[in-house]
């Protein structure tokens, strides 16, 4: 109940700011104009209030979180669960704070130890038990120091990401585990118990991966000059624009409903009856805003490489913020598997055949994705058209042949092709540049033949 009340508490100062601009005793038109003027300050007030409430709650509930084995229904067990819920909520409500220059500062405030030059995306962690070394890189949806449940017990422990180490998308570093200095744990992979400096691992369970780190221009990867720091900061400041767009859409939606209530004889009953159509219209506007942002900021994605400290990477992240903050909450998150989803993906540049069932919007570079006719993409799937090893964004195509299926939580890495009518089981990983033959079945991380 308290977790659900957090956004409501954060809305109180936002409403107080909005009332400074909105005169309640005036007509609808005047009130709507005042509300539009209040969008920016009220949205900032909500974001700051929510961040402060969440910060206080996480720091308070992190007190006494000590490594070890505890009963599931103990104080420590409930604290670990609640902190994880709060951290997950932060990734959604405060999405613009993640995968940017401000992310390490935000996570340090939450209690995480983070070294200089670290890059952190949408990590889910117990902050007080996580250490990130200098120059480390944590990709999207990584898990560090998560609690482990079993037999009525919860196990928590410290997790460490070494200096210049890399934890890939959906990678996991469990209690008591460490990614070594210069090491790599790949996509959807677990960190092993013991790993030597500079070693790389992939899979569940993790297996050693032969890999030589690639060199590059360090001024575009690890040691950027001041001008690039300022340039990136300026671009990332514009991540507030999607937040304001979402708030403005909420104001306009409320204004339309009020207008409908005042224009009909039965008042709010008519507005309630038409609210579904109004919300659908608002959702379409939000989805189109994300499409427009993608084409204006990035244009058409093409296979290639871009260093972390480059305008393309920053603009690509900004376009993704429009997707996560505007399109997904207003429409796309509610229409998985529908023609609206496939229509929107086509608008972003994906090649989508007839009769496609797609329950995931995680197609990072949509222009590089081809979904043949009657393809099935289940929930939680990622058609991962890029990798970010060694701080270089490498993009390549992903193609799913006609009638193929990717099971729930599956990931297909760049340069891969899944053959016609082939099936990938749940939580399976297709490695980069891999070709899955037609009419075959595969399962595992990484995939192997799926035998009956």
C-alpha cells in the first residue's frame, strides 16, 4: 500500500504548483491555458518529489541489510524485497535519469559505490551491497546483488563489478559474485563464482568465452575531452522534453474530457462513456510523437559502429526516451500482439510481414529488424540489434524467417538469422552472427538442439 502511495504523495507538490497557474473559478479555456503553462514546473516538481521520497525510502530500508541467509519473512527479507521494488519503480518513473552522465550520481545518492568514469544503464540492484569500479560498464536491465530465494530463506550478499569490466544486457551478478577487472559477462549471462582478471563469460551456466578486447580512440571511449562532456550533457538535458510531452498530453486529455462533460446534457456520464476513445486518441498521439522523434533525431539506422562519446549514440538514447516515456505508457505497453503494435513498429522502420504476432517493443534499432510473415515474438523478447562491448556501439541486422517463433524472454544478437518455421524456446540466446536453420527447434543459453 505504501509503495502504491508513493506517486500520489509526489503528486501533492505538483498539484500545488499547478494551482498557482490554474484559476478554478474561470472557464474551461482559461483553466486549460493555465494548466498548459504549469506543465513544465509541475512535472519538475513531481519528478523532484518522487526522487526525494524514493531516495529517503531506499536509504532508510538499506539500514541493517547485511550479507547472509535470512528467513524469507524476516525484517531483512522484507527490506530486501521492498528496496528491489523501489529500485524497479525508479527505472520506470525516473527513466531519464538512467543511461546518462547523471546516473552514477543518482546511484551514489542511493548508496551504491561507483568509481570514476563508470557507465550505468537501467540497473536493478541492492545499492548498499553493490560496488562498481572505475570505467566499468553496466548495460540495460542488469541485475547486481539481487536477493536469492529458496526453501523459505532469502540470501543476500555483496556484488562487485571490477575496473573497466563489462556486464551485458540482462546480465546477472549474484550475491557474493564479482566481475573481474577488465572482464566481461555477456548478454543474459551469469557471473561465475571465481573469475580471473580479463576473462570473459557467456551463458547460463556461465562458460568461458575466448575474447580479446578491442582497442580504439580512448578520447571517444574512456577518456573524453571536456568539450564532449559538455556536448553530451547538453543533449541529455533534452531528455526532459519527453517528460513534458507526456505531461502536456495528460493535460490535453483532461481538457477534452472536461469539454465533453460540459458540452453534453448528461455531463460526466457522457465523458466516461467516451473516455476510451479519448485515451486511444491520446495514445496514438504519443506513439506518433515517438515515431517523429526517431526520424528527426536519428533517421534510418544502418549497420556500423559508433563510439560511446559520439552524437549518434546520445541522439539514439534521446529517441529511446521518447519511446519509454511517451509511447509505451500511453499506448504501446497496452497493445502487445495487436495490429497497432506492428503498425507502430513499421512506422519506426522495421520490416514486418503479414500476420505477425509481436508482444515486445524491444527492437532497439528498428530499421535493422526484419520479421517475416506469421512470425511470433513473445513477451520479454529482445531483438538485440546492437552490442556495446569496449564502449563501441556495434549495430547489425536481425532477421526472423516466415513462421518462426522466439519464446518468452528470448534474445537474438546482432547479425543473426532465424530460419523459416524455426522455434527458439523460452529464455534462449542466439549468439551474434549465428544462423538458425529452417524447421528446427532450439533451447538454452546459448542455444543447442531442443530434443523431445
